C-alpha cells in the first residue's frame, strides 16, 4: 500500500508525526486544516476529520481517526469526510482505528480529547478571516450528562425542557445558572461545574457570576427567584421516571460478509469464531448499539470504501439511532470490545501488520527530519525510599511468626508471608503491606494470609497501601524493597532452623504439614544435603534474586546464570546470552547463600558430565534470547453497581481529576492493578476492594490474558503512594480536599479553598496501639480490629460484571476462596476456642442472642452468597441466623450457641467455608 503517494491528499503530508490532535474540516468539497485556536470548536453544519496521535510507553505511536458529522451537515460533506478518514488511515500505514462520530452521540473516547466538553455552534466552518459565524451571544439552555466526560446538548429555552434527572446550565449575559435535578448524581453535578467554568472562561472572559439552583428549593435565595423569573415564574416540574431514558435491550450479534458490490450476507450469529474472518474480505459485525466493520489486511482501498458505505447505508435503511456507534478496524488492530464478541480469540500478538506499517511510516518521518524513538529499556526506577524498615511474618493458620532480620530475605515457596515495609514519606512515615503467597502453599494458609493482612492494615494508622501478590508474579516494587531475596522451594523444615519459630512445633505451617502427611507427596524443602538449582536474576545489587527451580536441565535458560548445588559440589552455570552484569550478580549471590562455597564455573556448552548427571541428564532447554514485552500504557476503569449488577467502564485520556471521591476505580498497568477507593465511595473495607480487583482480573476486559495471580494493590484517596501517582500529573493539594466532588469543584470555581488533611473514611478502620501483628495479637478475639468483613459478599450476591453494557461474567465467590480454587480452605478446619483467658466476653455475647431473636427460617440454598434465588429483606451479615437448628449444625458443625461464643474473625471464617459470608 502506498504511503503519501500522489493519491493521498497533500493536506495529510506529515500528519501523525507528533503527538496531539490534528483536525481538518470539509469546506467547499475539500479538506482544510482547522487552526489550533479553533480546536474544540465544532459547527453543526460541517463535517470534520480528527486525528489523535499518542506515543506509547512501548515506543510506537498510536493513531485514532474520527470523522465527526454535524446534525446539519449535508450528505456530500459527510460522505467525503468518511472517505478522507479512510485515506488518512492509508497514509498512516493502515494502523489506525476509525470511528464515526455523530453530533450529540459522540463516543467517550472522542469527548475525552476535548475536556471538559464540546459545545457545537450553529453554522458552518470557514477559513475566511472575520467570517466565523455562530459567535453572536444569545441566552442558551444546555443539558449536561456524564460523570467523566460531559455530553452537552442545547435544548429549547423553556421550562418544559427541565426535568428531575439531569443537570442543566442556563447561560445568560451576566450570570450562569446551574440547575441540578434531584435525581442527578453528585458526579454529574461536579462534571457540569467544569462545563460552567469552561463557558465562563470562553464566553464571558472569566467575568460573570455563577449560581447553583437546587431542584425543589423555592425560597431563601435571590438566585432562585432570578432563575425562575427567566422562565416566566416558578411552576412545578412534572415528576418523571428516574431511569433517564429508554433502557438498552440485548440484541443478537450478527456477522455479515460484505461483497465487492457492497451486498451484506449473514454468515454467523452469536456463536462466532475468529477463523470466520478471512484476510482478503471485509465483514460487518452488528451488535445492536454498536457496529464494527472489519477489513482484512489483504483488501484494497476500494473494497474498504465500499464496505464502509455499505455499513452506513445499512444503519440508514434500518433507521438506527444516531447513538449507534460505528467503528472501522483493520485486521491486527481489533479492539478488546470487538474481540469479546467471539468465543475465543488467539492470544498470540498479531503485530506484523502494525509493525510493518510503523516501520514504513517511521522511515518516512526520519526522512522528513522527525525524531523517531526506539523501544525504551524497562523502567527499574523505585518511586519510594528503599532504605526503610522491613518486617516479615510467616503465616501459620491464625498465628503469625516474626522472622529475625537475618532471615527475612529468605522465603519458602510452601509458606505464605506478610511483609510490612515502612519508609519515610513527604510528611510522615508511610507503610506498605504485602501478602506473599508461595507457589507451593496450601489453600488455608493463603486465605489466612489475606485475612491477617486485612486485619493488620485495618488497624494501622495512616491508611497504608496493601497488596496481594503471588510467587513468580511479584511486582518490581516488591523486589526493590527487599533488594536481595532468596526463594527456596517448599517450606522451611524445623530441623534446619528450629530457632526461628519458637512457638510453632515443626517449623512449618500446620496446614502445609497436614497436606504433606495426608497426600504423601514428597517434601522437597531445601537443605544443603539435597541437590538444588537456583536461577539468578535482577538488574543490580539493589535488585537481585535467587529463585530455586526444579533441578532438571529443562529449567536452564541461556538468558540467565544458575547455581547448582549437588552434595559437596557447587557449580555456577553461565548462559551464553548473559552479560557482565549478570555475572556480577551471580558472584554476589554465591556470597549471600553460602560464603564458604567454592564453586566450579561452567560456561554453557562446556559442561562436564557430572553437571548433567546432577540434573538427571541433558535435555532441551530455551536457548533463544528472552525478549522483553512491550511496556503497555495503563488504562483506568470505573466500577459501578446498579441493582445488583457490576459494570466496568473505561475512562479515556484520564487525569488525576478523574479520581472522583465517590468512585471506585481500577488502574490496569498490565503487570499489576491498583484498586483506588474514593473517600466517599460505598466500599467499606479494603478486603471488599481486593475482591473487586479479583473480579476485574476475571473479566479480562482488555483481552490481554491477565493472570488471576497478578498483583492487586489497594489504595485509598489521600494516601496514594508515589508508585501510583507516577501514572498521573499529580497535584497533592487535590488529593487532600474536603467534601464530595461537587462541593470541591464549587469551592474551586468560586475561588475558595477546600484543601487540608483529609479525614479518615467513616467506619473504615479503628485505631490500634501498633500496626503490626504483634500489636494485634492480644486483641484477636475482641470486636475491634479483627471484626473486619472478609468479603463484600453481602453486596454482590447474584451480581454480574459488565463492560460497556456488552458482556458480563458472574460475580465470584468471596475472595479468599475464589483466589485459591479447589476445596474450601476452611472445610476441614477444626473449631478453635479463644485461647486467651483475658478475652473480652462481651464481644461474644452481642451475637449470642441470635439463637433466639430470629424467628424467620429459610433453607440453606436460598441463604448462600451465590444463591440463584436469594432471600430478600434479611440482614446479609447474619445469613447463618436464618438457618434451622438442624441445618445450622449440619453446615457449621456446631450448635448456634457455641458458634456465637467464638470470636468474630473465627465466625467469619466458618461462614465463608459454607458460602454464608
């Protein structure tokens, strides 16, 4: 395909060379560039082509092309804009996604380029100086919808336009009024204030008053009287539905083949496979609210034009709503939403088309004198001080054992650990907690690790960050705070280091010991008498690890160095693809593991027979250079819950201002995710946020096969760590503002300050004397600190998770059980009575009355968290209380009276085991 050939409009020469927006408009049947001073100003009688170019962290540029059609644009200009968008894509190497945008129904991706909003102007665009029309001032009434992007639409200046569901802006010569319908959300009101600020600055040069009008408020404010006088006096607004419009219904998904003549032929419905798409053909995927045109990489420009016209004609003939979004995709550039409509989509990265186009375009840019960056090296920067204080506890059921400082950098894959790292922050010391789940650990220990971490963090001062991580999926930050880490296989045996665990007989978790005894599996716990193979990895002395792997030759890899211990012999194996830096790390790690070792250095290809015999013989192993994956740009998503359904929506072109205090957001960084909890959100615990993070991983929204063991960080508003804020242009003062999002925006608009030290979120956590397991152990049976809700099961029962209202997954079971699939971690757990004689008995008697106070009895199947026919109107925190005495004893394993004498945390664990919590 030609690039910038004579067939390409000269106006596109150099397009997409630099990041940012480039806009063209159809004027007198030709495309003309829109000056930068007019970017964001759209005329309803014109058609535009918009190119968004961004430079990804992985190096290449990303292009998105939109053609925008004003409501009054003629058909000729609209068709020409569509053709020009395809022509621009060809000029860029067919490596852009194209979108059709219709005035008033724009995609959120398009609107995100023009924050806070676009307000189309009547008339047509012209390049003649002084002839721009639509600038005459007039009073206008606008409706404003949306929480993260604003859909602004002019409505008739009449009282009948007002309703209780939306937010309205009345713009007059001297004052801007904001009318908030009583059913509108706080987030919509806050976003509308940004639009008010935009109008004030752009139409009034910042010189006008702003007044907010409450729906239903009639007296006590002169602004209220002035507002209604503009409508001829007050009259009640009719009560209407709070649904705010027609509800979307599920439509069948139909795949059409588009012939060379533009004829549509249905070839599949609902159950679709990727193999149905052929490289030399074009297809249309009709999903109801959105339609996609897929163009094979071997198709010609003429075929693509025909296919796009066919899709547009299809929508017109079917009289589809202007809100039906139309997207055009070239093979290899499929969006995650498009892929989600197919039963399975190969996860092998189909980057050939994109890379070929990028290389050709890069050559052109270089020839024209533009700088083209290569793929950057992996960022190993630490955003926090890594010279802080480290504490590590090993998990053993409901007990924790603090490791001595000399042993805290040695972890065993059969165990789980809680890590507390304290480091100096800007104004105070900050803490970071990890629950590290060993690859060979048992289910009960994993669940207990997460449970303990939540309880510790819940009682800590300063709202610390907590994270759940699994072995082999550790984030870089974890390695940087340890600096040096050795991971041994399986669990630490009592015979090796008995002095470490003075309270626990056997030296390993009771759960792991029980697992080995019951299954009869071999215990491969490391000791110096056994053969052991370690892979050495890292980036330098402050980030290096030795990971024990299976002692077989297939564990080797030419990209690494290894240490092989076999009896009295120690070998160091140097892969052919390693560097001098790797060799230095190898020498340092030998000193750390055992300074007395005198290793035999072996280079790949010159190994003695004794080396291979120690590994059970020579077999094949990876010899190619281990390539680093592209550093993907992060994506921000918002969680919402409506009538039991969870929905996930992406926030495009996100900034710090999108961290709205009422929201719960997920920042997907591909290798790890962050769950951000707004101070005014409905989330009541960090454990609940952790559960939401797991739900997000299960949806695989970006079709990137995120591992369910990917690290999940939980971050609260006002306590964001530097390794989170680095993804934003961060203003600390915004993170410490008081009030809800509307109150904050209003204070900013009126020039008042609302910043300060943010108060802790209500009912999120009590205070303790020390944020460590030792400080909590004496309180383990009390109602304060350990009485944390383990999962949000009571609020997500029977829910589904949806993305863009197009696909869904069932809500998972409570996080501790869902993370560790298999039998319940508490199924065979014995009942443990409180061991401390000083336990506060009042903490048990609060719930003891449940045995007689409740007279309502329901069957177990209807009381479970995952019930398909859940009982309504019950206290979902006391599901077990509605069981009959017989069914209670059968499911819980004890009478109700005995159960309610247990500490809260123990009750919760038992309820979780039977899906009642």
